[in-house]
C-alpha cells in the first residue's frame, strides 16, 4: 500500500496530509482519550451501523459496502468483548481506533464509513446513547430501593419512634412515616431522571463537524434506527451541547444528597447511643484493633461519595462555562466526571437497595426514646386549646408541666391527674387520650400526617404510582 492509500493505521493519522512533522509523543499521550472513552465502544459501533445503513438508503454506499461495514463492526464488538483488541494511544480515541481496525479488516469500504460525519457529532451521539442506557438502569435501582422502603414502611406503620427537629426529640411519629419520607425523596429523583431522559434522547448525528454536511443524508431515518426521539435542530448546538450530561450529574447529585442524609440517620441510629436499628452484619465491617466494633461502613461510604459526585457536577459546569461555539477539545474532559458519576451513583443505590430490607428496627428503644423526650407536649397544649385556652397561654402551662417533669424525672403521660391539674384545672381524665404516644400519633390523621392509618394509605398510593410509572417505562 502506498502512503496515499494508507488512510489510517497506528502510524498514520487521518489528518496527516496537512502536517509536516509527527505529533510529539507526549502530546499524543496528553491529547488522547482512548484510555477512558473506550468504554463507549458498543455505542460508537451502534452509531456507525446506523450511519452506514442511512448512507446506503440514500445511495452513498452500495448494499455490499454496507454489509461488509456492518459485519466488520460486529466482529469488532466481538473482539472487544473478548478482550482481543489492541487500543492504541496513537489513534487517540475510541472512534479512530475502531475505524482503523475496520479498515484493516474490510479494506476500502471501511474508509467510506466516515462520509458525512465527524467525530464531533459522533462522540456527542455516543455519549447520549450510553447515558440513555445508564439512566434506565439507574432508575431500576431507584425503584428497587423504593420497593424495599415501601415493604419496610408497611411492616413498621404502627411502630412509634421520636420524630426530631434540631436533632432534639420533637413529637412521636410512626417509623413507617419516617421511611416514607425517604421514599418521597427518591420519587422526585426518579421523576427528575425520567424528565432528563427526554433531553438526552435527541440525535446529534448529521451535524458533522459543526455546520451539517453537503451529502443528502436522512437524519430522521438514522434517529429512528437508534431509538432517538428526533434529530437535533441546530448543528452548532448539537456538537457542543453537554447540558444533558450536566443535567444527569445534577440529578445524581440530588439523589446522592438524599442517600447521604439517609446514611447519616442510619449511622446515628445504629450507634449505641440511639440503638434504634441494627444493620445486618454483611453490610458492616469490624475494626482491626477494637474487637467490639461493628462499623456502618456502607452508609458512611455513601455519605462520603456524595462529595465526589457533587464535585463532578461542578467540574462539568465549569468545563462548559467559557466555551465558544461549536466543538472544542475541552469537551473531551466531559467523560471521566460523567462516567464516575454514573458508576458511583449506581453502586450506592445498589448497596442501599440491598441493605434496606435487612434493617432490623429496635422497637422498644425507639418507643423509650419517644417517651423520654416530652414528645407529647404539643398534644397537651392542643388539648388545652380545644378546651378554650389561647395557644400562647397553653404553651406556657405545658412548659411549666415539662419543667416539673424534668425535676421529678417523669414523662407527662406518667403524671397523675392531680399532678397535672396543678398547672391547669381545666384538665380532665380524657387528657390521657392525647398524652400517650399512640394517641398523639393517631391524632395526626390527615393526608401527609403520621397516623398509622394515613401511613398505610400513603403506602397504597405510592405502590400504585410506582407500578403505573413502571408500566410507562415498559
Ligand atoms: N475524543 C474526542 C472527544 O472526546 C472526540 C472528538 C474529537 N474531535 C475533534 N475535532 N478533535 O471529545
């Protein structure tokens, strides 16, 4: 083969025609992305197959050329899957590595694949195809975690624990209600991802380098082959836009914030001081020096990974902020933060989805904690208000009763009627209906309230929405 015919192999760049010297070896390594973008190979090849079919449909490739390109590309998928592919830094990125291998394999037809296309629209298409799949499998993990929460919440609807504000005992609540708060956060996370998917599923291919192409391409056909909702509207925007990746990372950051808050509570609750739950041994580790320790490593690590996922979002935002239209090499830096976010988010969700059903609540400790914190003080004030006392006066009466309780080490519900009447003679025997933890919880009986009946109703509604959104997903 003469140098002229030799379009692209390890030792010759596709752009070599214009250059008079070889690329500096360090620059070659510095500018290459194949070390990390090779994981896009499957999507790169799907994109190429669709592109080849489209070129054939419009008469740019013959049927025979198309067939040989497609079978060559399918063999390459096979080679990569089998780890029989020599990724070369000299060929810079996943796109040129695959194209060079194709041409090696099938000859001249391989050189025609890049007609009417650029790596700029190619890479944007690859990332969108990749992220669409990853988003779908992320949603599967969120749903698995949500289902675990629903099952546990149903089982724990009648379990009483203290609810907190300022991490001080505030009012008694149902443990199921607390679990359902986490469910709600995840429901928003799932919705956000589903919405983000709409903006991912738009096809840049056909935008070529930046301005489109002079070939009579059929973009609607390629979009249909690849399952995109439609081709992008503007070629300059399409090759340079990374909003969809940033948006995914923002969704991921919020999901991680939720998992991190969740983690923090699990860590506190598993401590000897709270002792509200026991985490299964298989999700904990021991200490190499302190034999008694059982550490909640999984939630701690999830809380810790939230840092890098927030960092990845900031990295991508900053990557884009100064870029003029259209494609700039800066964009090559989009991949590692995105991949890191996808991998870690899915791992964290998976760990939680596996762990949550195995959480063992310590019912009596939760109950005791609710009882020692004067958590029914608001109920006593509300009772006085119902008997005609102004809320501010009632607040003061109850405050005095709590002070008496602290001095005498007695919960409100453990005081006798005589003792309580020192603070207000309006109090009658029926006050004990609201002073008990059970009475207090049952009285918050409206949509969104903690009454066990309401918690069960909320769980039923949640199961319904979850199964409807699952059937929407297909
Ligand atoms: N490796 C590049 C990236 O990740 C592919 C696109 C390169 N395009 C170019 N004109 N240099 O963004």
